[in-house]
């Protein structure tokens, strides 16, 4: 069985599941596995196929993985619109109904706490980038230290000019890193006003465009009614820091 997530046992009736259309595979229908006050949204799949596919090299499984990962995301998004859900990651499998019920019974207290914590709330991945080249240009035009190192003296030797240039490049790189770090801290403080909880992702990867550097990558939990406020803050940040080509 393929598992989507945990919900309160009476929060999702048969009509709610019908609204989900089909499960991860086109011909499969979803159902609830209940235990006490909890239920798991599940669908029957060929477990062996999933295990074999997920062991393959990423380049070989893309055509198979892509539509299923997208479907997983769509179903969880639809579930979030209907009820509170503690989601499972893509590819979560279990052998039997009894095994799922055992998990629900064993983890009843933490799952119940999580459902209460997420009730009426949404979690959003927020990633804010700045353009490293644009940031560098802005600092070169405005930072007094960099401006002071821009031109070597008329009596400077080629060697002195070379080392001056290297010193300037190192200073510029250090200033860019300091600015991006400071910017990330400031953005997080701005987002706190709308969020219930912010968890930063310290291992966030940059965009495919290598000139884009992550100032902030975080999971932001907020009340559903505060989403527009979050969007407004991000739009304001893009306007305020246009000189860095900030994008969110």
C-alpha cells in the first residue's frame, strides 16, 4: 500500500475521498485505514514495482517518477484544502492494513499533537534569492572600502597593482557573503510577523542559474488566513532590494 498522510479519523468522509479522484496510479482508488482517532489515507499499488523503481539511478526513473511525484503533491494539496493532514514523503509504502494500524496505535500521541499543531495552518517553502553579480556591482558602486581600492597609485609597480586587485576581489567577496547573510537574517525577522513557525534549511541548494544565491530557504508555517500577508511581505522585499535582483 502507498501512504499519503495522517488525518483525524472523522475529518474525511467518503465524498472527500471521491473528490480526490484517483490515487497515485490512474486506476486506483483511495481509502482510509483507521485506528482510534486517527486515519491514514492510502491506496493499493504494486509495492515491488515501487521499491525496484526507487532503487534505480535518477536518470533512468525520471519518466516513471515525474508524473507520480506530481500526483502525490496534487493529492496532498487537495487533502490540505479539505482537512488537516500530516503528510508522508513520496514513496512511503506499507505491507498491510494491520501494519498501518499498528503504526497509528504506536504513534497516536505524536500524530495527534501534530494534527492539532497544523490545524487551520499551512506550511510553505519560502526561498529568497539574490543575484550575486548584481549584488557585487551594487557594492562596488556604494562601498567606500571598495571604491578606495579601485585605482592603484601612479607610482605602483605591476606587482603592487596585482596584489591590490586581489585584495579588492577578496574584500568584495567577503562583503557579498556578509550582506547575503545579513539579508537572510533580516528577511526571516520580517516573515516572523506573519508566521507561526519558521525552520531554516541550512543545506539549501542554489538555483540552476549559478549567479543566484539563496539568502533564505525555509519552511514557513502560518495560519491559512495569513497567506496574503506573506505574499505582500515577499513582494515588498523584491521591491526594496531590487538593486540585488532579489526574487522570492
